[in-house]
């Protein structure tokens, strides 16, 4: 982390479980290894991830990058970024036939200028359609509306590291035998729309890793189990069709105290996904602390515990190639804006590894330790 002379050393914000000097020396050594030696900076998460062939990153919005402290933290900690909003259909083409890419380009330019990769998100998603989008998908010619969107966004950003080609397309509670979410995309492109979108996407982004991105596959409850089953069925189907799909994005929006976590069950799921030849990224990690009491220290500790337990299991799987948080600092978390998710008691959510003042929290320490303890990832294919 960049040390501002006026800013007291922030490391105190992290309840270190190892002697501070040892931790920092280790961290500085890691930074030195990564060519980012700072006098007493905590180890950068990207340097720790790189030690086992992985990436660490975060979702960012273009306006957040105007905040110099946040931009400095992103540069120091992240090897890969996801535009939180700026590449979505609703953000790009609010007016039909008039796509605008400015905010997305700003994020890509920031990444290029700092040697960071970018994950494209989300080429096709039934949520966040432009105002005219749903009707266009439901009308005759809806398939060409969807395929035009897919072609345009991938042709505009053809060289990204990853693309989330299809996002949140499954919903077992909709009762379909194929587990699909009932949506305008099914109407427009048919029940095989996910495979179709991968075949299309490969035409325009030949070098990107093409991902399917999904939430709700983390915990041991029946609903999560049903979602894992639906994901595996989808991945098997993509393999059967020889669809050019490379990876599964597991969003990992976690919520301590809500549902039980069964590490063995989760590891088995990751192993099944890897066994189908897919790489995996944890793509949107954050810890919704809405069920926890308001006390900051105990909330931060519980958030760190949930992070540690989850990542210890996830990073044991060599096919897990990276971890991205959905945001990097609590200051900009979507959970503070969401009416539906996040705390409803007026207490500011603390879901991310760095606090409002960009200081590392116990969650940061949990991620760092998980990367330090992780086995080597499998080599990228
Ligand atoms: O920036 C515009 C602003 O100019 C405009 O005045 C305002 C009018 O509503 O909208 C603003 O855009 C908002 C955007 O976030 C930027 O803050 C959109 O309304 C709002 O819908 C959008 O919400 C995003 C949401 O996805 C829907 O796209 C959240 O930021 C984002 O965190 C959330 O992220 C999703 C992932 O893409 C998929 N997985 C779940 C995750 C959390 O819901």
C-alpha cells in the first residue's frame, strides 16, 4: 500500500495473528519479490496470489478511480479488475442503436496503464437490460437483438483476459427440468441459449477465457445444493456440445450466520467442476454482515473467519485460478447502496478487505493467509 506521509501506518487496523514484524517482513519480502518493495507496506494480495500462479483483483466502477487513495490501493493490490457496471447492456446501450463505451474504456485504460488484466462482465444477463431491452428480446427478432448485443460488446473489447459470457442463467426454483431461469433470453435465444452464446462469443474474443458466472453455490443448504447440481448439469451439457467455454465464475456473495458451510461438500463441487476441464475463479467475493451485530471488531472478526474458511477450501483446488472481491474498500461496496441486500439497520456494512480509509482489515489478513497457505494452481490452459 502506498504510504502517505500524513497518513499514520494503517496496519494497526488489522488484528494480526502473527508477530507484526514477522508479518510485515514477510509482506515486504513478498512485495520485493513482486517488484513492489515498500518500507512497511503489508504484502499486496496480488503478489501473494502470484506466488501460486493465481490472480487477485476486484470490481471497480469508473467514478471510483477518480479517488486517488482508492486508485492507489487498486494499483497496489489488484492484478485484475472487473467493471462493476460499465460493460453491462443497461449501462452501454440505454438508447437503442446508440451504444456508449466511455466509462468502460476508462476502466480498461486504467488497467492497461497499470499492467492489470480485465474481466469482461456481463455479456448476456437477463437482469440490468436497457429500458427497451426486454421488449426487444420478447418481440420477433429477439434473437438478433441478443446476438447483436453479444457481438457488439465483445468486438469492442475483444482482448480481455476473461469474459463472463452468460451470467446468472440458472434458477432451479423456476421448476424447469433444465434448471434454467425463466427469462427474456430464453424466449429470445431458446433453451440452448447459453451454449449458443459461447459459440458466438468465441468468434469475437478468440483469446479471452470464456466464463459462465453464477451465484448461490457456496453453502450446505438444499437450495445451494440444487444450484450446484444445475451448474454441473449445465457444464456437462456445454462439454457435450463441445462449446468453447473455459471457466466457471463462482460469485461467492457470502453471508455469515445465514446458512451452514460444509467445506468437504464445497471442495467436492469444485473437484467436479475441475474434472469437467473447467478452470474456476471466485469472481465477486464479499461478506454481507447484515445478520451480525453492529460491533465493528466482532463483525470484522466474523467476516474474516468466514473468508478464511471459504478460501481455505477454494484455494485447495488447483483449478481455482484467482479470487476477485466485489469491490476492494467498504467505502464503495454495492451492499451499502442496495435496498434489498446488505444491512437494513443503518449501520455501514463492512464486507470487503479494506475499510473506508483504505486500511487493511482482518478480512485482508484472512485472504493473505489463504493465499500464503495455498498449493500451486494448475498451469493455465
Ligand atoms: O451510474 C448510474 C447513474 O448515472 C444513474 O443516474 C443511476 C440511475 O438509476 O443508475 C446508476 O447506475 C447504477 C449502477 O449500479 C452504478 O451504481 C444502476 O442503476 C444499478 O442498477 C447498478 O447496480 C449494479 C447491479 O449489479 C446491477 O447491474 C451494482 O452496482 C453491482 O454491484 C451489481 O453487481 C452484480 C453483478 O453484476 C452480478 N452478481 C451480483 C452483483 C451484485 O448484485
